[in-house]
C-alpha cells in the first residue's frame, strides 16, 4: 500500500467514480504502462479497457504547454510567462470586482480535479473574492443524488459500499449501465451472481443495455417515468404488506403524507405512462420487498433529469419503507459518474454546498465556516449553478469566468446558448491540460495544467473511499498542478484587493488536505483523522474517519439514526411532483422522437484523453444516431445513411444506425463526440437547458428531435 517502489507509483484511475487503484510504471520521464493495484479495495487488481490504456492516454499529444494570452478577441493567443499571465488575470478580476462587485466573476470547475484542487478554488471564491459563484461539472453529474440524499436521509451521505454487492440478495439497478460506465463494479456484480445464483437483479432502463441483458427482470420504462414507477412499486409494497412498519414507525417521518400520494399510483394506473405492463411492476416490487437484503445502484438516468431529485427520493423511499438500509447488502447506493465528484461534495466546491457538507443557506454554518477561514463573513447572495452561471454570462451579469479542468463548450446542454455566453464574456480563463478542447477557442487566457500521472493529491470514489493520487512523471512544458495555479492566483489577487494572502500559502498538497479535513471535523463527512501520511501508510480509507479512529465506516446509518433534527429519515413528498411532465420538453408531430444520450464503454466525456488512444476506437468507431429498426423502416430510412437530427435548439448530421436495444420512438446519441472530434457540435446541441427545480441538475438525458435524410 506504500506510495512507490523503484519505477512504479501507486495511484488511482482518473476516469469513473469506481475509483480503481492503479500501479503506474514509468521511466522517470514517461508513463510506460499501467496495471490494476491488487491491494486496492475498489478493484483488487482489475482495470477496464479505459483504465488499462491510461498510459497511452497520458502521452503528450494535444497538451497545453505554456500560458497563452490574447490581447483582444479575434486575435490569436500568444505565449506569455506565468508571472505575466497570473498578474494579468489578477488585475482583470480585481478591476471587475471593484467595479461590479464579487458576483460579477465566477469559477466553473470539475469533478475530475483532485480534492486539494477543489479546496483551493473554493476558498479562493468564497473567502477571498466573496462570491458563492463557484460551481462544478458535478452539477451535471451527481447534484440530484445530493439533493435526494439530503431530503430523505438528512445529509449527502452514501450509505452503502461495494462490499454490499457481495452481501445483497437483490439488486435494483436503475438508470445506470455499469457494464459500460462502471465496468469494474459490473465485474463485481457478475462475480456476486456467480457466487450466489439466487441473487435477483432488476434493471430499470429505457434501453436494453448490456446490463439489462444480464438482469433477471428488465423494466424498459418510458423515458422520464421513473418517479411513477417507484411510486407504483411502493404502492404494491404497501398493498401486499411488504413494508417494514416497525422501521417506518421508529426511524422515519412523513410516511402518511406520501401514502396519500401513492393511492393513485397503482401499477394499473401508471402502466401506460411507464410503458411497462402492470404485472412486471408488481414483480419488481415483490422482488424488492421480499429480498433479504436489497441494494439499489443508480447513476445518470435518475440524476440528469428535470425531476432528478424526485426520482432519487422515490427510489430511496423504497429502502425506507422496507428498512433496507444500514446493514450488509442493503441500502441506496448512487454510483458517482466522475472520479472525484464525491471529493468535490466534501470540499463544498459547488454553489449550493460548503465545506464539510455545510449549507450556504444556513447562517450558523456560514458563520462557523467564516470563523474557520478567518474572514468576517461569507457572502450573502446565493451562488449560480452551472446553467444559471452561463446564462448570467450571456446576460452580462457575470463578466469573467475561470474554467478549470472541464469543457463546457461540449458538456453543457443547449450548446448554442453556452457558446454565445462564452463569446459575450469579457474575460475567459481556461485552466486545462489539453489545448484542443471545444472550450479552448473561447479562452482569452489559457493556463496549462498538469494531468493524470503528473500531480498528487486525493480523490474519493462512490463508496466514500479516499485514495491517494500520485505523480509519476513531471508535467510537460510549463504545466502546473491545478491547486498551485489557483493558490498563486489567489495570492496575487489578494494583493490587488488589499487583503492578506496568508490563507493561500500552503507548503504542499498534504497541507491543503490537512486544512480541508480540519473543516470536516464533527460533520457527517468527518475526515479529521485522515492525512496524506495515514493514507500513504495504510492505503485508501472510507469516511467518516474522525480524529483518533482506527478505520473508517463501510456503511452508514447502521444504528438507524439519521442526521436530521429528530434523527429520523424523511419520506419527502415536498417538491415531489406526482403529476410532473415526464420529459423536459414535449414530443410532438414536428419532433416525434425522444432523444436519449449516454456513455459508451471505451470513451470518456469529450474524448480529450480516450480519443487519443487508437485501441479505444475499436468498440464504437464513429458517432451515430441510433433508432429502433422498426422506426427506420417505417420512415423509409436505411442504416448507414446520413440523417439530420433536428431539435428545438439546433441540429446535427450523423450516420444512422439500427439498434433494437431502443424502443420504438426513441433515438440515441453518445455524449462523447463534439466539435473537436466531429467537426460539428455533438449531442448537446440538442439537449434541453431545463433543470431540476431543487438540484438544478440539467436534464441532459432527454430531448425531442426529428430525424430525416440529410
Ligand atoms: Fe478506471 Fe472506472 Fe475503469 Fe476502474 S472502472 S479502471 S475507475 S474507468
């Protein structure tokens, strides 16, 4: 479990939230190979195709190597020194803050940053600049799960762990395709099924994915009907007395109010809207209700929705109604999309969360944090979440944005609007490892960042496990670790704002981590007993891990006490739309198909890494739009021809593919391709900027489109 030996370094994969341990082999200059870390509890030595190619993706092509600045829009950027780049940025930010106030600037960061990077950006925004305008692409990933957990369990605390897959007697996999998106988790599910053939698996997904093929029961629901489905399952659990009445009475509140809503949610009443026969809904409910230990796993299918918080809550309600939480094999378990979306949540580097899972709307928690940071107060104005932030940029309310380690000109919905916002901004700083992302052309100042294998810190995976990430080789050119760039900028900005820079003078990333975990003391995510030294000595650890602890906690709420005012979990019908629109925008005669978007097995996000590895193109060599074969023949189309996919906000032209995994009336485009790889913007030209009213997560999964020959 030590950090390194000879020409090898123990680190963690930079792709999905599975958080696999990796041993990186190097020659001191280049990473020459990788293999799974047999000592890491997330993967026990396994790696998926993406992870196995990490060393190839770490090759130097396409990297940002030097700071580059342009003096005016329309001119090319020119290489400048770091001092000039950061002094110039500090001047621009200070001037805008002086003239327009702190909320005229914003930071948009990433679930791929390390926890230490996240921490420094967060302190910079809130304690120095004085704005809550700091949000992350985790808004696009896990914010509905956060809101669902907080609403029901009282805190953003994932109760379960990977080991629970081995203990479960029933898995409900909802809106997730771990066979592709979390392959090492799926290997564990396969192994659990081999070891225990009685393990029953239900998959809820509008597509018949590889994961759905593996299941005993697949509910191929109509897109967006998940709240109705889980309510109908709960209706059956009640009707057949499969609920745990003692648990409901002793450990929850709000059940009666929810039960009143459930009356009209019989399987027969929702079957048509769900697109699933009532008998299958009953069967799914019985499998869950009769399970010795039921574990649910979910991901973007629930989260990336305009009712994502309600979807998360409805699924968690199944666990609360049956007492399936807080014991081995039982509990709700969201699979994190990005490698460190969880770390960002601990650090509070999103507009709606503060460090230690504090709440920016809670005056006492804000005052506590201000005291810990040694500032008079935190800002009073709420921060802008991702879609709001880019809208404010377009409206001129936010004038300067600092983007780090993310690619909003590819990944945010309604790309036409996002790109117009970046055009309108007075000053765009892009801190990025790669020079060829879709966002790079909009950068007035490009700052080269170190990438995987070149910087050190920590990440937290889906099961709250904190792992060390370690540098194996130096960063190319003049690229620097993200946290050092943010800290250096903060010191220069503090000088121009007439403020002390003392709070931004960490000796190294271990010191940043030490400050971060201090702020978590006494909170639900208490990590005050962790340090880089402890992680180096004892390997990855789960939180909570308070000062003095010998080990972390595999699962939470084992005493059935929850971090709410009365210690009870909540059935949460508030903000729980019984009759919500299933889709973020209607399907009609002009736009008759429901477009679904998603991830492929061998690519990651905008392909700035995986797109550079030839071997990762074999699985799916080109971008296509897929339709059910019946739709193709009914419309007189043919597979392989170019079609124009037109939505209410734009259009893309793609080859057409037949895919029987889709139900008639659905179309599917992978999320990965964009202007950098396709010579046209990708799926997010078509997606809706509608967001969940509570989590503010955008509904990236569904849009209405027409498909016709190009
Ligand atoms: Fe990396 Fe995820 Fe694959 Fe593990 S499952 S190797 S974390 S991409």
